[in-house]
C-alpha cells in the first residue's frame, strides 16, 4: 500500500472509532418489523405485514408467524421497503473546512478527508440508502473496506477506484486489468465530455469494445459515462452494461438499449440543482465556470425530458443513480422525487428502480433489493404511504442493514 493510502486508512479508522459500539449492536434474537404497509421492491404491496429477521437474513415476509418468539418493532402507520440502492454516488466528495469543494491541492489533512468521507457515508445510510456504487475515487477502497469490516457505519460500497477515458486498445485492456488487481468492483469509462463541456463523444467503437470486452473477461461490469446519443449507441453496440446520464438520448438509442438489456442510470435533477445551489463552493475549480453553470441550468429541463422518454420506452431498465457529489449526500431520494413529480414515473416503478432493479444491475439480486426470505436484511421504513404521497420517501424513520438497526425513530 502506498504511504498516502495507508495514512488515509489509519486516520479513517482512528477518526471513526467512536461509532463501533453502534455497529456491535446486531440483534441476537429474532426480530419482527411490522407496519401498516410493506412494499417488497418487486412491485408487490402487503397490508399489515411483518418482516422477520434472524441474524442478518430475512426469514419471512407476510403475516406474523404464530410461532414467532422474539422482539417486535411496530412502526405503526408506516411503509416498510427494502434498503434503497444508488448505483452512482461519489461518496468521498465533500466540502473542505473553508466551505469549498475539496481538491488534492487545497491543503486538507488525511484526518479531515477521512472524517468527511465517514460523515457522508453515515448521512447516506440514515437517509435509507443501504447500498451505493461509486464510480469512483481511489479513496473509496478504504471507505468500502472499513464499512465491510464493521469499523464504521455506512452503506455497502462498490467502486471502480477510478476511470478510463482513452488510449490505444491494448493500453485500455491493461488499465482494466490493473483496476481488477487493485480491487475494483466494476470499470468506469468516460465515453463523452462532461455536460459542462457539451457532452460530445470522446471514444471510438474500438476503444469501447476493448474496455467493455476486457471488463467482462475479468468478471467485471462496465459502466459508461455518456451524454451524447452517438456515444450511447457506441457503448450499447460494444456490449457495455450500463450507461450513465444520457441527457441527449434519442428514442432510437433508448430502444436499442431496451433490446440489448443495457441499464440506464439517468439523473433527474438532484446533481444539477445541488451544483447550482452550491455554486460559490465550486466556482473557479476546473470547468466549474460561468459556462459550466449555464450548461447545468440548461440541462435541468433536458434531464427531466430524457427521463420522461426513458420510462416510456418499453422494456428499458432504468435504475436509480443520483451522481450525488459534495452537498448532495443524504439527499439521494430527491432524484426519485423529481422522477415521480416532474418526469411522470409511477411511484411503484420508481421504488423498484431503486431496489430490485438496481440490485439486478449490480448482479446482487440474489442478496439484496427485495424483501424476500433468505435475502440480507436491508430494511427501511418511511412515515406514510409513498404510493399515495411520494414525499413520504423523505420521511425515513427506520434503517436496518444486514440485521443491524441504525435508525429507529417512529
């Protein structure tokens, strides 16, 4: 391990040790979580049901078994759901002590970075997101592994540890293999410019075929950043697994994605609104300039319309990916709110996109994403009925991850 990475790890562990008693509080007895409604993540709702947990697994979903002997957590007039899954979140991005977006040259110490990353993770978990995918920073690995060990509380993390944006095909293949060796869970590829730079294509069909083909050869999924329709089509034809953003998607490319089974992770508005709300904290850094912010303002209605077209495309697999950056952590569900209230997605479909379908996209459908016997006990609850009033998704009162309760405030 390089010295900076080791220092980050040691500081991260020291700075967050105070949370360890919370993490040891795994339930030793069977627990039944009950509420007025249960939405299972696969499109089914049950009334007055119970989710029974033993250890870190769900053992039953439905009527409370007559033979149940254990502790009951009754959440009253709430709705129980699977833990939410965000397939695109930059959890280590944060604002520094001066209130500016953190960069490697701002003089921040490893301890400050560790505290910020841990805070983002904890805030995200308490908001109901129990799994996220970060495409991705090298520091993600330390945070991912600390959470997996139970050293700090947070969502389980999958990370690309970085990204690929060009090069000769064999260079690209080698970079994929290098990421695999370093412990990446997936490969992130930049096939178009940032929306702040117009979003045009930047990689060829040959380059994308090399990146996505080698990712599959290494047993990894390939996620592609693409705004332009041309870049999206190239990624689909290269056999890549998932496309991020897609602001300039056309009906042709959306239909091609549906036919090929390619997942789409679009953003409805959280990321753009967050940048605009926090403009003073970003402005002057890289392409966060006047034209960049103007581009994001123009992108807001385009993003909503892109999602409206996406959810209307038969068979297209649209998952929740917020692209949450500094300032947006813990507000991930706001992107679902935008989809339902502005882009017209049905509430049940929005919930499915953030649960079972998102788990399927990450090849974790046999472990998480649905409230079903045998799966990991990732369970949340919200006050009210999100199918009648989707703002209920903001009112998270209960969070359990792998059988451990992190929030219970009915």
